[in-house]
């Protein structure tokens, strides 16, 4: 439905007459009643406006203010200037959590992209109904609740009894301590995360189906190899979808919480994992709701926000070099 | 619609020589085999989960996929050990309220953004989109303090009530739909004397059936799987939703000398199954929603 609509809109916008034309950007059906229409518009979006003020804009300002205070909910708020931010710089656990989150993101995002692309290519290579069946299979893990994924993989990754190491053993490879060895805890989490890459596969598969086949036919006549076709037709044509998933997956990876919290935090006490699996948002959550350092946690949240904005800006800038948009630009 | 699958078929048809036809079938077979291997890898954890949940304690670490004997009593034990029915009920209440609220409010808001002209519309819609970028952590603490002041900690309200104000992604999705509706549709109703709200209620809200189901089902999934809000807002065991409850069961049974994995796995199955059923019933909506997401980006 998505692309067809968009294409329709494009087509419509090229038509000269606005009287008969179907909806376009800026179009409004009740233009004969311009005055009342204005108020009706505001009325209809007012739920969003209220929600935005109460649950987004207000809290943003509040958390910015909180980040300059010390506040534990019980005692009155105390303004302490930049102290929280100075403390951030010296907090070794914070540094560790930031490194953990970057490490995970740096592994998960490229691996998920490449694997999802490979799977989507396989799907595109078999015919429709069969492809739909496999697509369903790949997507099932993505609807599995995070807590279930965490509990399940705590067991699958278990060094002694887990499915993964049993499998490796069968191949004659001694498996590492995925849940116990500080070096292997994060790779274990990455493996778990790759199980849920079905959403990305679905997006890539849909993008692949929108590549005009005339391009492949033309290149085939020119004698292009499969790799050349992939490199010079497929990749550029789906670069928009790849770019989208890169941004979304990066932002989500930096905020990974549920699965890892389920595995190693709460009442699941594990000495090794409490450092090696301490991801940024988990540390933030603990500061806020386990130690009640609301001010400090707010400062952490703003640091995360700034990091995400910077990374997204970098990705946007880089995208101009490699993302291909149909119709120029 | 042009598909790469089509490409292959086309190529096959247009090349008469037997060599390339053989190459085509070999390639296809290799692809199917690879996909089957991937299927095993993707489904093994779930199959193993269900199998383990039906094994007796002494068998639970064995490598057999078929439980022998079949230990249905694991489910009885977990059902007796924890208020699972209450948790399921809470999850259903929260899920339906959250999904229902967000579907109706987002539809209303999207209709407002797409069907009326008013000063600042584009700017405000830009703001809607911008909020999608914002990490939840930034607003999490002040929003908690708001619910705290309103005396709503340890109630289910914070888990769904903010959905009454719409959600950026869904507003975007529904607005895309409304932009394609022909104006005649509304004008007929105007002639009949319907006001704007009636036009929304009678025409605009029910019309994008698929898009509305996509929104409902996505939010139902988000709500059913959420652990963060229950962790923040619920302390009382009787108020837990399923994910929070299963986390509690894992904390209780999944560690120390007293590991009872078969119980944990049974609980995990009960958490997972409803989602998988919903997925199979509403599969095309999941796919449609996701595809739309990717394409708009």
C-alpha cells in the first residue's frame, strides 16, 4: 500500500489542474468553509497537542532541568549546576556501559544488515508463495516478547546445557561461556539479537520486489554477472530501505534494554554480567528507579539523546554519498 | 508488480537453451535448501522452548526434542505458583485499552492533519515526526513523576492512558492514507448535513480498515511485550502484566541451586503463544505495517 500511494501522489502532483485533481500535499476538502475549518483542524489535532505538551515537550524540559539537580523523590530537589555532568565523566561504570552499548551496536547493526540482506535475496530468488512462507518463519521470532527471548536465550546460551554449545560440541568445537565469561557475554547477546532480525528481512524483501526487472534484463543483455547486478542494480535501488533500517536499528541498539535486563538484572544477580552486560539504558534505569538518582539519570538521558542526534546526523550526511533516490536529488 | 522472482522466470522463458534452464533450477534448489536450513535455525529455539516446557525435571537438559514422558504438570505447577490468570487478564486489559486508545486518537489526529487547512499545520506535523527520534529515556523520569503526583503509581493507568493522545508513527501512517481519499467522499456527507466529527466517525475512521488494524495490532504487540513501564509503575504482584510476571518467575525459579527451567519455560510459552496466535491471524497486517514503514523511510 505504501509505495503505490506514494507513486500515485507523485503522479497526481504532475497533473496541471487542481480542481479535478485528487488529494495532494496541502489539499483540504473543506476549503469552502475556511474559517470554521481552521478551528476544526485545531480541534482534531488537539489530543496530540495536549499529549505533546504533557508527555513530550514538558517532560523534555523537566528532565533537562532535573539533570542539573539532585533529586531522590523523597527529599526536595536541589540545584547543583553541572555536577551531574562532571560526575558522568568520572563514573567508570558509566564509561563501561557506554562502551558496552557501542560494542553491541557496532556488532549488531552491520551483522543484522548483511544477514537480513542475504535472507531477503534468498527470498527473492524463490517464487512467491514459498517466499511468503519463509518470510513468515523469519518474522515469528520478532513477535516473541523480549522477556521470553531473554529467558529463552539465557538457556540456549548456557555454556553447559545450552542448545548453542551442544550444537557446537556436535561439530567438535568447544563453545565459550556465553553467559559467564565477560569476553563472551556481549557476543552472546548479539547472537540473541540476530534471531529477531525478521523485521529487517521483511523490509528488504519488499524493497527488492520494487526493483524494476527491466533493469536486470537490460544488464543481462550487456553481460553483467550476478555480482555486478547486485552491486550496481540491487544495492543502489534498495539503498533507501537500507539507510532507513540502519538509522532505526542504530537508535534501537543503543537503547537495548528488555532482553538483557531479563537475563542479567532485576533479581537475576550475576557478578560478571552486571559489568559485562551493563548496557547504557540499563544503567540509566538502575540509577533512576533502583538508586533513585533522578537527577543523575536525567543527565544520562540527555547525553544519550545528544549521542543519538550526532550519530543520526552523521548517517544522514554520509547517506548523500551512497543512498540513491529515484527521480534525481 | 515487478519482482526479481519475475526476473528469473522471465529469463528462464526467454532463453531457449537447456543449459541456462538447468542453471536456473540448480540455483533455485540451492536457495530453497539454504532457506530450509535457515528455517531450522530460526525455529529451533521456539521448538526447543515448547519441548522443554513439557519435559520432566530430570529430562529437561536432555537433547531430545520429543519430551518423554510429556509433563503437562509443569503448566499446572506454574499456574499454581503464580497468579498467571490475573497477569493474563491485566495484559489483555492494558493491551486492548492501549491499542484501542491509540487507534482512535491517532485516526482523529491524522484526519485533522490531512483534511483541514490551518496555520502552522506543516510545522506541527514536523513536530509529530520529530518526536519519533526522541529516546524514551529522556521523558521517562518526568512522566513517572507526573503519574506519581496523580497518585497513579501501582495502577494500570500509566501503561495505557498516554495513548489517548495519539502516537507519532501511527498518525503518520493514517495521514498517508487520508491524503489519498477523494474529496467527493466527504462532500456527500457535508451535503447531508453531517458535522466534521460525524464525518470522521462515519466515514474517515471506519474507511482505512487495513491501516486501522495495522495500528491496533502493532500497538497490541508493543503493549503485550513491554517490560519497561510495568517495571517502573507496578510493584504489586497482583497488578503485573505478563512480561513483568514472567520476569518475576524467572527471578524466582531461574537461578541459584533451585533452577527450575521447566517451570520457567512453561511460563515463557504462556507469554509467547498469544502473540504468535495473533501474528498468524493478522500476519498480513504485520507485514503491511512493516513494509509501509520501510518504504516511507
